[in-house]
């Protein structure tokens, strides 16, 4: 079912189909999408891919429709659902014209419901509806990145004292989320730069303060993702360094143990020869003397290895 709204001087008002100038479509309702495409003679692929996180952000002019100077704008939002990053990245598609605004989004996210509750009274033009949507989108990204910063800080503390698999799994999950968000913001930046260069859109927006807030939030999100990605890479290097260090200590211990054990083995091997003429061969205490000598020799070598400075 379509959600019909009227955008006017008093803000956004829920209304019926006959009086509406803003249509909100559910991206999962293919029948609803087909009806809107047929009614306004839109391209058949206008809303294709709006349910995939890999959807490409874009802005393009539409031709051959029944709308007045329509423009297609596709952006990606980050929902706050407790799902994987792929399911949380939800495309939002706008078809903007002089007389009608069409939006297509997964209604499970309640994006436009929350947007209207928050900014409904000040949204009095189509341009402001899109602008406040962009502001809300980047607010979601910034909020998520702040949560990720806490996870990165916790992971950094753990990386300094452990190399357990659980922490490595957390690092892999964070890297996955960072990659998706990073590529989404990079892709979306080109689209928004194109939108800000549109003189007609900026002129109709008539709100320099709102435009500044959006661009500031956008720059904040883009800077945060770059910093956090570098931080996560440094944590990965720290994990690798810690594992190499632990491995070096283990090899040092094993090599030292092998060297110490080789001393008694060497002595026992020599005294075990059947060539005759060995000291203590005919003595009843010969075995005891050899055993004590082996232990003493091994102890001396072990003490020397313990005291030796391997950093020089």
C-alpha cells in the first residue's frame, strides 16, 4: 500500500492519493512498484536493485516520462537493525519532479516515518524532503561510526595483551563493516557532489544553513571512516606483531631446551660407546659420576642461556 503525503507550507501532512504530492513506496512490493512505473511512464529499471546493499548511488535526469523535469536520485542509508552490515545498508530511491516526489525504500526501516516525526513541520518543499533525508542518512552513519570507535578501542586494549581467536574474529567483523561503509560513503560522495552542483536544486532549497549542516555531517562521516580504517589496520599490524613476538619467544624456549638436552645426550652417547678405555668404565660409581657431570654441564649451559642478552 502506498503512503501518500502532501508537502506544503505547513509541512508534511498525511493525505489521500488524490491530494498527495509525495508517494512513498515499499521496495519489497513489486506490484506497487509496477503500478507507479506504469502510471508515470517511468523506466522499467528505475527501482531495480533498491533492496541490495551493493546498489550504486547515482543521480540522473529522466526522459520520456509523464512527469515535469524528473530526476532520479539513489542514496544508501544505514539502518539500526541488529543484522549484518549487508542487510543494514538499505538503498533509498527518489524520483524528483516539479509536481511530484516519489520515494522507494524498505518500509521495515521506518525511515520516512521517523523523518516526518522529526522534521515534518519544517519540510515544506521537495528539496527539503530530500535534504533532510540526506542529513538523517549521514547522522545514522556518524552514529554507527561512533559505536564502532568504542569497539576499536576495546579491541586495541585486547590486542596489547592477547592473540586469542575470539579477538581476531572481532577484528574481522569490524573490518567487514568498515569496508562496506567506506565504499558506500566513497560512492555516495560523487552523487552528492553532483547534487550540490545542481544550481536549480540548491536554489529551490533556499536554506544555506541546512546545506552547510549536511555537508559538515558528510565530511565528518568521511573523515571518521578514514581514521577508523587506519586504526583498524594498525590493530591488525599489532596482532601480527604480537603473534610474531610470541612465536619468537616460543622458538627461543624450544631451541634453548633442545640445546640443554643435547649436552647430556652428547655425554651419554660418548660414554655409551663400546670401544673401551673410557674413564670409570670398571668403577661402580662411574654411572653416577657421568650422570652428575651431565646434569652439571646442562645446568651451566642453561644458566648461560638464561643470562645471555639476545638483543645484542
